[in-house]
C-alpha cells in the first residue's frame, strides 16, 4: 500500500488521539471531512490501522509489576512452537510474546499485581506448559520510555 504525506499525518494524529473525528483530523492537515474520512476508511480496510483503543495506565488499576521472561522450549519438534503460541494466548498476564532467534525461543512481557501474583502465575501456569524447559524472568524496576506511536515518516521510502 502506498502511504503519502496526508496518510502519514493522519496516522501520526490518530496515534496520539484516536478519539478525534475525521473532521477534526482533516482540519489539522488541510483536508475536508469527507476526504479525510475516505483516507481513514482506506487505512482501516487495508489493515494499516488495526484498531482504535484506550490506553490504560496499568499502575492505576493495580498492575504494579512488569516483568520480561525469556522462555526456552524443551524441544523444537514441529508442534512445540505452535502449541506454546496457542497456550500463551490464554494468559491475560502476557501482554506481548515475541519469537526470537538465539539462545531463547520467546520473549514475554508480563504484568501482574505484585511479585506474589507473578510467582503464582509462573508456578501454576507458565512453568506447567509441557513444552517449556526454562524460564528466566527479569523484573523491570522502572520504565524509561513506553510508546505505541510508530515513527511512520521513518518507514516510508523516499
């Protein structure tokens, strides 16, 4: 899909505030409401805009601990990776799961209420998956940067 300057501006604005109407976005970038709406609709229908969400402050709802876990699978048979990938979908504590190349197979970003809650999650759920050989967990002490805003202008070829 071709992304032009107007699309870039729309994406930048909506990444900052997805609650804005097409008229409000159009006004900021010099397009009519209908032109802007058609572009937003195209970006959504082509999957560039996956969905619009509300970002929740995890600490304000009591999820005070964020951890990163390296997971190594016991074997790499044909079913291990898809089985783990499917199982991890059922764990709401797991915010992100990435397949890695190297010494470990997966990187998980996990949030819990406290360390005790993570300990229960680890012993009762994560480590109980039969394909899991090893889990190394690291608690994040503080968060320096967290964003959902992609650098759209950097992605486009010039």
